[in-house]
C-alpha cells in the first residue's frame, strides 16, 4: 500500500508531513517529537501548521535529522529553527562540512527558490508560503551522527545507517522494533503515478546498489521515501526494493550499452533527462539533463569506460 498525501498518519504517532513532493516524517512520544528530513524552506511553515493541528506544540519538536546535504532536504532547517526554539539539528560529518560552505549554501538558495515556485504552480503550496533565504550562507549542525549511532525520541530508537550512492553523505534510519525504515533517496526517485523509477546514483552506482541491498535485507514493514510516497506492509516493501534494484540495474545497463554502441555521453544525458522531464516538470529540463549527465558519468566509471563527449 502507498501513502501519498500528507498530512497522513503512517502508524500510531508516526506521520508523513509536508507535501507529497517533499515530505518530512515526524514521530511523537509523550512531549517529544523528532523530524526526519528538513525539506525546502517554504514547506517548513506547512509542517508547523500540520503539527499544531495534531496537538504538537513548538516546544515538543526537539530534533530534526538531515538525511543528506542536498537543497531539497536541508533548506528548511533555518526556518524550522525559528519555528521550534528547542530544535537540535543532526547530520553526518560530511553533510555538516558541506553545509558550512558559503558557496554551496548560496547555490542551494537558488534551487530552493525554484522549488518553492514549482510547488506553488503545482498547487502544493499556497501563495503565502514563500522561499525564505537563511540569514547567513551557512546551515549549522548541532550534532554529527554516523554508522553505529542512534537517534532516540521517547521509547523509539532509530539506528543510523550510512547508505552512500545517492550522495557521499546519505544516511538512513531503522527502528527495528516498529519495522520503520527511512531511506531518503537511497532507492531513487519513485513516481507512483507512473510506477516508474529515476535512479539517483549521483555519487556511486556500485555503492548505491550495495546500500539498497543492505536496506532490503532489513525486512522493514514501513518504508519512508523522501519523495512522493510511503510504502506500507512488509510484502509491499520487499516488492518495492526488488523493483527499485531492477530498475536501477536496467538503467545502468542501458547507459553502458548505448555508449558502447556509439552514442555520446552528452546526447544520452539529454535523452535521459528529457524522459524524466516528460514525467515530472517540477524543475526545468536543464536540471534533469545535468543530473542525468552525472548518472552517465557514474555508470561509465563503474565499468571503466571513458566518457564520449
């Protein structure tokens, strides 16, 4: 079963918040609430309103977890700090380093503005919810976490798993007693309306496959994706992982075959980007083509093939 329309209760006291495109996952135990993902800046006030409607006040929200340092997952942090005065922000050491670089955060601000505009056009945000640039071009992290650490909230204990491939700094979180698994973008960008995956191994194809296989072996009952859906039910989660792995491997093999067949890397990236853009126009064609160029690069590097311009 797919859960696609926040705010939605996934299981008791565990919610999908924010927007379908950029969800945030919140767990509350007694007077303590933890958020996984920070979304984009314009979504942060939406999350605060949703939590207030659920009876969760600002003082209860004490932790937000950054899964990785990409703009659509971190730009909500400065706004969330203003909205929730007791907030502690957690991320991996690599992510924390990236978020301390002014040039990186300045670029993230541009993406954040584009995403806010796209969400308004899509009807996912009201006109009152605008991108909010941070006061300084740095996003501070209060605590770094890595493999072997845990994130606790009340009686829940989430194991921190390093799951690189999408990015070098990607983290996933597993609550084994409840069967919850939060994987960020480790399984790619899934579009439920097309039942289709856009693989997202921007840092490493091999590492991405290893991360997905590791996560699949956990036997989760609830799988929280950082875009578009939550998968509920152990059988559905297992089937999702199998299909995500197959889609990722097929995408890689297509890239390798087409380049070996004589197609230039640039032409292939443009073609792949156009295919994604045809299914989701959340951002411009150029955005998807540039990111597909990274996928082409990673696939060819994995096979030891020199890129053909």
